C-alpha cells in the first residue's frame, strides 16, 4: 500500500511540523497521528477496494490534511492566547456570549497571533498539496494498480480501528470534525447541571434569618484560608522529613501551630472541599447543598470575600462557591489541573486583596500545590532533589521502589519545596501588611498523595494513609489568645478536615446555627471524633 503510505507520511510530516513549532503538544500530536493514520488507510483506503479510484484517494487525502492542519492551527493560536493548553469551556463561553463589537476588538487585539497561526497553516497545507500533486505525477502510470489481499485486509482493519476509536470518548473528541461539537455538547450539559445545582442551593438557603450569624471579633480582621493540593505532610521537613523541603516554614516554625495528626475526609479534591467548606461531613455528606458554606456565612456577617485560584474554573461546585465571593480570580486559563501555571502567579492578586480597604476580609487561596504531573508544579530553579543520593533515595531503594517512582518522588519533593516558597511568601506578606491588625492564616491540603510511601505507586490513593495524611498549620498575629489552649495541647489533636468549617468559623470569629465549638480544633471545648477512611474506622499504621 505504498500509495496510501506516502499520503500518510505527508500528513504526519505536517503534524510533526506543527508540533515542532509548538502549536500542539506531544499528547495532541500522538492522538492526531493515530486518528490520521486510521483515516488515511481506513477512509481514503476505501477507494482502493474494488477498482482503484486514485483521484478520489488523492482528493480525500487533501481533505484529511485540511481538517487536521486546521485543528492544529486553531489549537496553536489558543495555546499562544491562553499561554496554556486551550480551555474549551472558556473559548465556548466567550464565543456564545459576545457581540460584533467584541469580536472586532478580539481580532484587532490578536491579529499577530492569528496571522502567525494562519501563515503556518497555509504554508504547511500548500506544501502538502504540492507534495500530493508531485506524487500524482509520479504515479500516473500506476493508475490501474490494484492492492493484493494483504493491502485490502490492512484497509478494512484500519477502517475498523478508526470506527472503534470513536467509542473512546477521549479519542473521539480529538477528531477534528468532532472536537468542537462534542465539547459544545459537554459545555451545554455542564451549564445546565450547574444551573440546576445553583437553583437547588438557592432554594435551600433562602431563609437567611435562620443562619443566626453574629460577629464577635475586632473592628478590623483578616482571615486567609490557603488550600493546598495533593500535599502529604510526610514529605515536609516541617514534619520531620529528612529532606529540607520546607526551609521557609522551618525558619518560622516557632510562629506556627503545626498540627501533627490531621486527615482529609476524601482522597480527591471535590469530595474533600465539599466537606471542608460546608456543614457536610462523612456522616452527612449531602448537607453541602442544604446549608450555607463558609463563604456565604462570612459575607452575611460583613466580610469582604476573595477567591484566588490556580485551579480549573470549570470544576462544578467549586466554581459555584468561588462565584459567591465578592471577588473571584482564576489565573489558570488552561484545560485543567494538567497545566504548568505556577502558584507563585497568585501572589500579586493576593497582595491586591490584602491591600483592599474593607475592614474585614476573608481571602481563600486555592493552589495547584503538588498535583500530578509533579514536574509541572515548580520552576526549574526549584529542582533541588533531582537524582540526589540521600537518606530518602536509599530508603526507596531498600523498599524496592521502581526507578520511575524514585524519580517521581524527587519531582514531588521539588513541588513541595516550591509550595513552601509560595506559602512562606503568603505568610510573610500577611505579617508585613498587618501592622498590628488582627489576622490569621490557615493552611491545609485538600488531600494527600501516595508517592512510594507504602507501595510502588504515585498519585491519588484512597487505599493508603498517605492519600489522607495532610499538613495543617495556623499563623496568627495574636499568638497568645486568652482562654485558648496552649501549643502543647493543640498541636497533637487528632482531627479530620470534614469538620474544618467549624475551625474556619472560629478564626472568622463567627457564631451561627452551623458552628460547633466542639468541632473547632482551636477551641477549649474541642472533642475529637472517630475518623474514617473509606467508611472504616481509622487506625494509624
């Protein structure tokens, strides 16, 4: 099937140039290459069965080039525009909520990026068409050549694979013809589901007088909640890890309450946050849409609220709760957590929130932390542990962890080191800005991460303690609070963060129908509860 193979090489060469020029990622190139291969052999190849119709094969090959090259050019422009992999939800939202004036402004503002993508697209398409024409001239004498049974078997097999690939949602969505229609369908379903969720929450929380919210604090107060992502406390030198992964926190450890026995309720982000920020808990997981969350209660009590995030804006309920804040900022314009936008880019937005003139402020900072892929979470100057030989690497080798897991542990520890830099910078800015004003900062991770701690695995894990063991620390501008327990009593307290909303309300100095001091880890009436992992009683070790 040399006739088809040469056409495929033209198409793959074009895609390879798009990849080489940075318009598509390696992952996108691989998926497009698979689809193009089965399309050329499976679709264009159909015209080779029976009496060969080479002109039709040539024409369909050009159409295939056109479709895949157009797709690559669009992705390339969007990658350049967003600085990341294109977020289809943001693109569709913009397209469906714009007018002619905004469209004209968009083209005027982005003409250079659009021109670059268009020139590359036209140049590569023209080269492909010229190569196709040259092949047609060379093959003029083979117009009646027929493929043998092996060639026909290859064509039928390729066509079958092409069809089968479309039963895989991920591959189907990479088909240039289906890329945007399928994403439009997903987007409309997502919007409808969010609207239903929002309506149900609004109905259940309409009687605000029943919240019984009262503020008992100072005239001016700032509370910051920093939500880490996939941070395991076992990898923090603040908690005794052999590698110095938290030098900034180590240096100010005397100013911090470092809680040593905290678990997340879930090993995933959404499941944890729905319980951490609302009255929902492991015993009553459905209360998240029937009771007010901490943002709603804080606003009701007169706090100005901020949600600053490096997470994906389209994360359902998280987007809804963030939308309740007086000001929400999502700096990650990519397609999800699989992006390399750095948490340090949140710092300017945090400084603006701190500088706001509101007397009472509640600022939530939601980071990407150490979410897989680990090496995307830090700049290269923080790659301090790559390939080092130390006590950690020796223990991993003795535990017979694979080379891949050892490398991922190094990358994970680099991500923890960068997380320390960002968190330390946040605390320093609060301390410098405070000038005597009452302020508190609470840091906790949504869940942990298994990176060779108990088995040869790296990633989320609902099976292992490491998937739930999270750091929790509090910095307070008033380290000694009258009537509060001392450090020696507070730090060892066992806690599970499905009760975190009660601790947050305590820091906010709020009393309400939904606050329970026995579930506030800082309160002198705190009473530990039975903790659960996967529905089973938690027993350390």
